[in-house]
C-alpha cells in the first residue's frame, strides 16, 4: 500500500524535476553527510512539540515550502533569532546549494526536508507552526496541469491542520492566473482570511522581504509580483 501511495504522490507531485546539472564532488559529500544530520526524519514519531526538532531553544517555528537555493530561508533565520525554520525542497541542486552555505556557516535553527512537502505536513503535529511561506511556486501554467498547483483544497486543509490560529500563510507569485487561483481557493476555505486592507497591499513586498532571484527575473521580464498574506482563523 505504501508503494502505491508513493506512486500516486509522484503522479500528482506539486513540483517538477528533482535534479538539474550534476553536483560537484563537495556537494555530493554534503548531500550524503550533512543533509542526514539536518533532515527531519519522517520515519520517527512526530515530536509532541515541534520546537524539539531543533538543537537550540526556539520560541516559534516556521516552514518554507520550496526554498529554491535557500536565499530567503537564510535571510529569515538570520533576521529572526528565536525562531526555528524548516525548509522543504525536493530539487537536489537547490538543496546542495544551501548545504554549501550551511557547511561554512552553520545555522542550528534550520532543519531540512528534501521530499514532497505534503508528506511533511501530514507528519507534523497539529497546530504546531507559526507561519508558512510558499514563494514563487511552480505555476503549472497549462490547464491540464492546474491540479498540480500546490494551492488547492487538500493542501489548504493540510496547512490549516498544522498552523496555529493567528499564524500567517504567505504566498508570492508573478503569475496572475496563479494569484487569482489562490485568492479564489482561499475565499472558499473557512480556515483562512486574506489580510489585504487596500489595493496596494498585495503589490507591497513583505516587511522582512530580501527579494529572490525568481523575483528579479520576473521584474526583468516585466511581470509584477503579488505578495499575499492569509491568517489562519478559528480553532479547528
């Protein structure tokens, strides 16, 4: 049954390719040696308190889904002492890039997961996260692939389960159809409320926003990013 579930997840994966160009020897070493030490192990029982995943005391815990090369994740952990960050990224080259940085300058407030983020969300304790970031996810622009977009009823249910009331889900994209798609799905989900109070809000970068290489590319190509924030409301 487990193999059948894994095949189904691969068919319905919300991410594209998992590996690009060949890794350099040092990157391969870090993937084999450092990543297991930093990884969240889903074969173990989830902790009662998600803060216990970290080797240092943390007061709050955030998740970034699809961190790319880790630029935003590194910026966040450096700006927010006392917060633990879990980064999920199935793309091997992105993970290897981040590991190169962490090898030179360790951040004990970072834990990593290198597979499908939905598995991690299903494993995490209920109401354990203080925030979730989904930044420039794969937009799956073809209509036949829209079902593979991460934002949808099933994944919003997953997020609602693991986010504390008052926690913020942040979504950034430069693809208008995906922005509209996300707003419509949030509108139809009782656990989230869009925080925008005026029209300019959704084109204003987040307060602690360092920018990303994906954003820089979008701006060069004339696409205007949207920065959406949704509050987890209610208690269930």
